[in-house]
C-alpha cells in the first residue's frame, strides 16, 4: 500500500483482502491482475505491479 501511495497509483488500483484461498502453505499469497504470486515478498509484489503497469502502457514512476 505504501508503494502504491508513493507512486501515486492508489486511484489506479483496487485492493481486496482475503484469506489464503487454499494456498496457505504457499503464503503469503498475492494476486495481481489475475496472476497468483506465492511466497510473495514486497519485492515480488512491486515487481509484478510495475510489470502490469508497463504492459498496459501506464507508468509506475508517479508521473
């Protein structure tokens, strides 16, 4: 959430919180744009968010 805020992406994202979705042993689990990230770290999450914005022509630079 802090990353999204510092990059000015809060208005361009939707965040939902849920339980492990039967992936508890693979947690933490994060789904970004339909892609499930298992054993997710903050770095993995940021990398995937940046990839999604780059793929859709957006910018994660905050500009």
